[in-house]
């Protein structure tokens, strides 16, 4: 029997927000739904004190993180990069400092920056949870193939709502009541 994947716990997790940028979003298939799902996860992560990190791929050309997420991401560190993978030295330094073994990944494009980031994180020994509903590409086939490849490589493919409730762990708490307003 293979290894049973770790369950998401707030104290062991970090959210990596990959390249939700203004100039990329108009071309992304079902971008509005992707951004809405991302906003839910980001808002819940704030309630649950799960740290977050944002990457931006070549912002001089592709713009900054989209306005629809900026308010929810206020104060979250942003790392600019030109490598497709988010595993650049500044990101890796922050991951080492936070010492969180589970990385929840969301972003665009699934078959480029997200996939390369996930493969590198897996290679580095992290448990990666990919929220498929908050991950997009210009073409659905590219997104679907990338998700399949990341799953084959060892990523745990999930949804935003599933990840949120896994992080919560139980109902009837103050965080649950706050997060319930977010997912409804």
C-alpha cells in the first residue's frame, strides 16, 4: 500500500498564489470562476491564519496581481520572477522560514507556471495540494492535461471548498462560522 497523503492542517499549510495577473486573465478559460474560487481560499486562509505567498511572472509585461484578488491579498508578500517555476530563491527562503510541509497551490497557467512550480515543490519533498477549481489555462485541454500530470507526479488534486473544510476540521467554532460566510 502506498503512502496515505497528509491531511491539511492550518499549522502545517501555506497557500501559494501563482501569477493571477491582469494581462493573463482575459485569455484564461473560465477566468471569473477561477478567480472567485481563489478569493474564497484566500479569504479562508486569512481567517485560519494560514500564511500566503504571491508570485508574479514578469509583471513589467504581464501586469500585477488582478484587482479582484488584491484586497483579499493585502499585506501578503509578492515575489516577482521570470522563471516559470515559483521555486525561485526568494520563495524557497520563505518556505524554509515558515517550515510548512503542505503547500496549497492555486494559479495560472496550469500547464506552465503552476505545473512547473508543483513539480519542483514535489521534488523538494513538499506535500502539494492543487485546487483544480482555482487553477486555469487559456485552453481547457492544457489545464486538464497539466492537472493529470501533476496528479501522476504526486500532487493531491482537490477543490477550494474541500481544502477549506479540511483546514477547518470541525463545525461549531468561531472560525467555522466566519468561513461559512465565505463559502456560501
